[in-house]
C-alpha cells in the first residue's frame, strides 16, 4: 500500500472534491422541518453505490431513513462509519451568505472557507470522508478495511429511531471492530483536540396552557388590561423556573439532580494534568465569542466545569406578542425548549421525573413536561484502546501533538454503539477546522496554508485513520 | 328636527352602510408594521371631505399622520370626535377567516357578524359613525352640532405623537365643548355598559443581551452544551423576573409600586353599589374565555380588582430556538414586552424608575429597559357631567338601563384631552357589540334581532348622542 499516491490523487482532484461537498450542502436536509430529507438520503445512497458498496439502501424507520451500505475490501478489520446527513434549520438571523448555497468565501485568517448550514455539522466531513475513500480506489489501491456505513437522518432530533435500526441490524453491525465518526478536530489555531467521550442529553418542552390549567385565558391571548383580574401563565412559568436554579442561573436546585455525578476517574485526572499544560482558554473564548466563563473560572477549572457538570439549559422560550412595536396581550400559553446534559453515571431516564417532582412539590403542577427526545446516554472510550491510539497515530504522522480531552460537553449517539447490544469502541476525529454548529455562519475551512488544515489534509487524515485502524 | 327620518334613512341604506364598513376594513392600517397607514388615512380624509368638512387633511407628525377635519353646522355646541384608524397586526394564529377580507358570517347567537381585524377596535365604529353623520345630511337634516374630527393612526402605538398634534392644534381644538369616541357599549348579552374612565399605561421592553452584559454568548446563540461553563442570559432574566411578583404572579413586589394608589372615591363607591346588582360575571368570563378570576374572586370583588388595581403584565417573551423539534442552543439574548397599567393618582413617569431601582437593588443591572411608549395617564369623567348624562339619555331612549362603570382597565389617550391644555370632558359609547380586540376573530355584530344591537341601531345611537350633546 502507498498512502503517498492516494495523497497525491487528493491534491490533484481538489476542485472536484470541493464541488462534491458543495453539491451535498445544496441539498437541504433539515430534519426538524422534514425538509429535503429523502432527497438527501438518496444522494448518500448514490455515493455508497458509486464507491462500490453492496446493499446500499435506505432503511426505513418510523422517522427518517438510515442510509446503509457495506463495502467489502476483503480486509481483516471492519470499521462501522457513523455519519449524520441531517442538519439544523437555517432560520436564525445573522447569516451573511445564503445558508444553503455552499458559498466558499475568503475568511481571514483561514483563507477559503465554506460558510453553510451543515458545513461542519457534519455534511462537510461526511462528503470529505467519501472523497477520501473514493481517492484510495481511484489511485489504484484497495481500502485497507471493510466499511459498514450507517448514515442517519435524525441526529439533530436525538437519533430517535437509531435504536430501532440498530436492533434490526445488530447481527450485521456486530461484525465491526470499531465505530468511527469522521469530524474535524482542530481548533481555530490549528491545535488538534482528541475527544474521547460525550455527555448524554434529554430534550423536552415545558408548557403552561390556560386551557389545561383552568386559569388564565384558555383559548387565545386576550387584551392585556385583563391581567388585573386574570391569572397569567407567563408569570406562573417565570415563578416555576425561578425555583430551579440559583440566582446566577448556574446551579440547579432540583432535588437529586447532582446525586449520581461521580468525580473524574484516575485516567481522566491524568489526561487533565497533561491537558492543563496546553489548554487554550482564549482560543475557545474567541471561537464562541464569549468573554467570561461562569464564576469567572479560568483554565483547567473552567474546563473541568465544562466536562464534568451536568446542566439544565433553556434552549428557547416564547409566549404572547413578539412582533414589532407594542401590542397589549395577556398570553394564554407559554412554552420552553430545554435540555439536560448528563455526565458519566447519570442515567437519561432520571432527570424528567426529578423535574416533575420538583414542580409538583413547589406547587406548579400546571406545568406540563413534553419529552421531545428520549435522549442519549453519556459514552466514553478509554485513551488506552487500540482505536484511540490509531487516531493519535494519525495526528502524529501529520506532525501534530494532540491535546487529549477525556470527553466533550456535546452529545452524540455513541452509547447506542458502545453499550449493549454492540459493545463497540468508538472514535471520532480528523484534521481540519470548522465551527458555529447550530449558529449562523457555520463554516468549514477549505484552503490549506492558514492556521488550520483545509479540505485536502482533512481527507488525507481520514485515509490515514483507516490505514491505522487496519492494524488494531 | 326629526331623528325618525334619519333612522328610516339608515334602515333603507343598510346594505350600503355594511359595504362602507367592509371597504374600510379591507384597507390595512397596521401601525406597528407601518402597513397601509397612509392609504387608510387618505380614505378617512376622503370620508371627511364627502361629508362636507372644511380643511379635511392629513396633519403630519414625526410618526403617522392625524386625519383632521372640521364640519361647521352653524350649531351652538361643538363635539371633538376622537377616532383611531390604526389596528393591531394580524399575525396571531387562530383566525378562521382572512382577517382583512371584511367577511360577514353567521355567528350564533348574534346573527350576521363582521369578523376582521379592526372590526370593533375600532374601524367598524369609525365608519359607522360617518355613516350616521352622512345619513343625517342625506335625510335632509343638518348636523345638530359642529364636529372637529381627530382620527389618529398611532393609538396602538401609544398615541405617541398625538400630544404633538394637540399642541399644534390646541387653539382650534379648544373650541370644542366635549370629546366623543364612538365605540360599542353592549356586552354579548346586550347589556349596555357605560365606561367613564380609563387606566393609564406604560409599555416597555426588558432585555438581557450578552454583548452588553459582557457574560454569556455575546454575538449569537451558541451550541447548547456550552451552558456548562457559559452564563445564560435567559436564566438570569428568569431570576430577575422572579423577584418582581408573588408566586401566583398577581402581586407586584417592586418597592413603591402601589404607593400612589388611592381607594375609590365616594362617587365610585355609589356607582359600584348600583353596579353590584347587575354586574354579569359569567358574561364577561364567557367573552374572555376565562374560567376563574385571580384568587377565585367573584362579583364585585373581582370587578374592583379589575378597575382599581395597577398591573405588571408580560405581553410577550422570546429567546433562542422557537421552531419545531429540537435545537440545542444557549441563547445570547432574551427580550420581553411588558406593560404597567396605572390607576387614578399613579403618574405614568413613576413605574419605570421603580423597576430600574428594583432590578439594580436585586443585582440585575444587566437587564435593560427600553421604553416603547411614553404612555397614557389615567383619565375619568364624572357621571354627573352633562356629557355623561347625554350618553345615558341616548341609551334610555332606546329602552336600555345602562350599567355605569366608573372606569375600565383598558387605556386610551383621553388624558391628552381632559387635562391641560384642553381640559375637555370626554365620553365614549354607542349601542352595538363586538369583542376580541387584539385577539384572533375580532368581531362586530352587524345584524339586528340577536341579543345585541347591529350596525343600524349602532348608527342610530350615534345620531341620538349627537342630538343629545347639542343640548348640554
């Protein structure tokens, strides 16, 4: 085998590979709105087929289809490639380019950068990984591992039907030795950050509706002057929420919320000690456009809070009149979108009953909880596993000394792979950089030569990871 | 003079009068959106001109124009007719007809009813009043009073530029003996309710923006998993709001909020004693679709709360992701629309500084207050004034024994007329019924024969009020 000729092939076909990514970006796949999902799934199926997969198909679920494909390289090792083809909506203000056009603009200090919904989360990497696989074959080589592709279309909806698929396909999936999720691991300064785990998540809505409550307006918002003698669902929700956190909004006051939290294990403490030496707080603040962390924490103390604290977040809240100018209204209903993030040892089935009990105990039984996602459990891979070591080896091949994070605060459905019935180790990564997932002007760096790798090096790193996984 | 031939004329031209109302409804005039304002103002100016007004014109302000017109009948008395030609927006869900089509549908138990934005608040009555005036002249009579028309286009924006107009026109306006606002005074069972006063109002926004705060996300909402180490403007706003009311949301805990409230004066106590005998709690609950009043108050106790309590209302609240499904987001900003209603003796300049002081004292100096309306002061007319008695006489002529309310909880710019520089008494009223101002399916009853008067009787009552005002 020669990775060199594959790398050369990638360089020679750079423009074509950029166009491939743009093509996929232009096909909307907004799962929460049901927009473009099936069309995008068919795109992906076509990619699998062209690569030479057998059995490339849409596997129906009660929700969006999983795109499945098997590539048999006659290799010893088999990698289950987890991918997501759905994205967030594009309706937030602040976009400076049309979010589904796939526009590549010059963005200092990165150079040419793709600014689009899905650029980094994660259609950009999905197509780049396929570019990488296609390049191995086009360069005259065979893939070093067998692949089982699982591209789901509901990651942004909590992968709600992925367990159904896994249950149905478990015998096929069990043949894999490892799960790999191709994503970019460099921060905006080019530092490689290896993330070994994810938090769990539960996502739900809280609501007070006058109709069910039996107080306040019951059918529609009424003239605002009626507040003087009619109850307000909005004020009641405010009071209910007020009991849930400390005054700074950072400590959760729901009884039992922190009960199952455990201190970082020794392996994590070791990683944190090393991480402390290179952790770049300012780079993260710059990326997030955040000036201060909670409690004015700095460095490793801030990071520990990020990695090991469960959270209760308000993702959205709305009631009444939200248009321009003035309209006096006593709203009949208020709704919130909220999430709980779960750290190791917290089960995803625990938070909702605790919140229910808290609300009832404080006299807010009219607040309804509507679970939108059954959720993910937390998941972790030990840095000592051959899979994690294979990824680290790739980064070193490219001259990077990666910073190893025991986990991240984000969530992904890895617990579905690394617990029963599959019990597979998982890794995620790749060179390259992008950011602003879920925000306007989401981006993925395309050009080399700036502080981070571009698309070509990203694809080469995916190639390298596959070769290294062949030897685990 | 013969009111009878005018009433006959109105009956004979019923269809034409309905069409006149529909024509005006179809011309949008949504002040908060700046939609159709100038076109609607030109409609009104045309009506004034056709009636025979001299000097019918648009008087420019820094905002929307006031439509002005003078009708000289050579009469002894002059009535300043206050009107509003603007409406609320139409973007709330729940409309069962297109809100600007002017559709007349059969609505039990009322019979034919106009369902449209502006039907009752108050383009319906505006056009009906002009139908009435036109009918007097078309029937061969002369108007019994001189009229000065003041139709403003910013009532739903707090009449923010009406003081400017009044200042400029005060010498002309001072010639009036009384201010009359044509509106419908019957509830859905047909009972006539005379309202002698209005509450004042201040309307404002509260906001926490991470950019100004220097904490939380500063530029855009960021991935929700960052709540673990980044402050949340939404949780902080929840905590700030939580300090402002009792747990039931009904008692305002802002220091000094109730300081200037005075008990009802003896004249009001007398009116309330009478009112107690006929006050129809269930009719109001049915109209508002409300099952219970606050604290389970009933009858006159509920009504007293409504009439004599100041309020702090949340008209709207929004932050973060409010679309379908799930999106994890830590919002960078939260905004509320709020109003304070002011009862007699409370000045409109008082509440905002009290709220500011409250927020600062509780450690929420990052909450910004943005005043959207300078507001109205409260206003009242004594039932003993000749103007109020003229209105009562009209209702009795039509066989009604009106229920007299010392005031209502709603607000109107009457303080601009009954204080300096004009010092004019004001009355509002007319037979007829409509409801759902500021709500979907706003309506105005058109047909006679149901529990309430329809359009024709409404117009006749306006005619009668003018004749009775001629004799004050």
